[in-house]
């Protein structure tokens, strides 16, 4: 089974704040990769054999709540 990772915007914040970059994190919130775009983070994760997930709503990003994420 492939390991899930999460592509998150940085800095963390509320909707409407500018996004500087994106990170790919594992379940423990360890940063595995950073990139300029969400699409590049998704590509990197898939290339490395991970199953990427993105937040349904930017400020709702609790990895323990599956409803906050969608698989891409």
C-alpha cells in the first residue's frame, strides 16, 4: 500500500492571505519536499510513489480528520 502525504500551502493562515510556497508532509507533519506550486508538489509525490492529498479548505488541515482532505 502506498503512503499518504499532504500538500499544504505556506504560510499557514486564513483564506485570502498570499501563498508563498507549498510543502509535502507526511502524517507526522515532517516536511519531505517544498515547491512553488501545488501541482509540482503533487507531481513530486506521485513520482516518489506517494498518494498525495490536498486540503478541501485551506485553513482546515487537520490530518487526523479525513473530511478535511481529498486524494488527487
